[in-house]
């Protein structure tokens, strides 16, 4: 019976060492998923803002051209 204790102790040490590696991988996976979600959120916010900036620029150019045309007619 006492001869089995070293085997149980060795198994316990090996299993505890494996679980800490799993925790590191889990943290790494969690960080990756968090980063992916953050990137998607940034893209979801930045794309409409960029489109709005481009639209505002087009409107501004159109307004300037209309103003020039109006001044030339006078």
C-alpha cells in the first residue's frame, strides 16, 4: 500500500503541471478572441464614419462648385 503513494504523487504532479499549461493556452485563446471582437467593433464603427466623411467631402465640393457657378452667372 505504501508503495503506491509515490506513483499517486507523481501522477498528481504531472496532472497539475498539465493544467497550468492549459490555463496559459486558455488565456491566450481568450485574449485572441477578445482582440478579434475588438477589431470587428473598431471596423464596425470606423467604416460608417469614413463613408460619412467621404460623403461630406463630396457635398462640400458640390457646394463649392455651385457657389462658383452662381458667382459666374452674376
